[in-house]
C-alpha cells in the first residue's frame, strides 16, 4: 500500500503512527499539492493523506484510512468496539484542534493587509477550548497497556501540530495534558513521523521491535 502524504501534515502523521503501532507496512510517498504530482489521479479533492491500495483503489480521509487499517492487522483494534463512539468523538476533537491550528496558520501567512485579526483570534479561542476539552478527558485517553488507540494517536498528533505551527506555551495551563503528551511523543512511532523530518518514513520502521 502507498500513502501519499508529506512531512508536515498531522493528518498524514495520524496514519503513519497508526500503521507503525500496528506493524502495517506502508510506502510513504511525499507528493506536491499543486497538481503537478500523482495526487489528482487518485484523489479528486487533491488532499493528503490518500492511501492507494495494491489494486489501485484509493481511500481518504485520514479517519477512513485508519478505519481501513483496522482490517489489516489481527491485534487490538485502533477503534475498539467497546467504546467506539467515545473513541470516534475524541478523534473528532483532536481533528478539530488540527483544523483550527491549520486555519490559523493559513490566515497568518497571508499578506498582512489581507489578514483578519478577528478570524485569527477566533481560531485561537477554538484551540484553547479544544485543549481544555482534551485535558478534561485525560482519564479516558490514559492507557492501561502499551497499545495505543486511534483517539490517543489523533490527540498526540494534534498537540504536536500545535507545537509546530502555533505555540508550545499551552503546557503552562494544561499540565496534565502536557505530561500525557510527553509520554506519547516519546514513542518511536511519533519520533519517526515528526514534522521536522526531511524524508518519508522508511518501510522497515513499520515493524515494531
């Protein structure tokens, strides 16, 4: 399977981390988003990540890909049936944090005279609400084992993206969440998929030691 992505997308990172955690081999391929690469042929939305199956079918978006990955392994599911609604809701919260951070980033890199201070403030308020909600649910995201779920992966990638594209000062007001994230960020899957990397994750990294 081929995953069309790039180094900095937190949505692609979710899939990479999930695949590494369940030892599902993928060939990650960095693609441009300007229409000059292979993306348009497999995803008319021109969005990453896109998973291309061996038979040529393509799957998108990241949550749909993660749902598909649960059919590719025989260990504990990424989205367990016992708390499916809770896990999916926390995934939506993490994805919403990513989206708010992304929208803020897009607005701040526009030319100054076209930026909306009100919109930037609105996204920053949304980010703060999402951080508070994640910390309030830290008990639900705690894991009794070394096997992580899709909601934990999504939240960790979201927090990493806040660090990367906004600020790491959120830790000052969210100490429990910061401690939880520090433990998640130390996992080999998170280290291998850091947005500061310059190349796709090597195929052999998908086999956990």
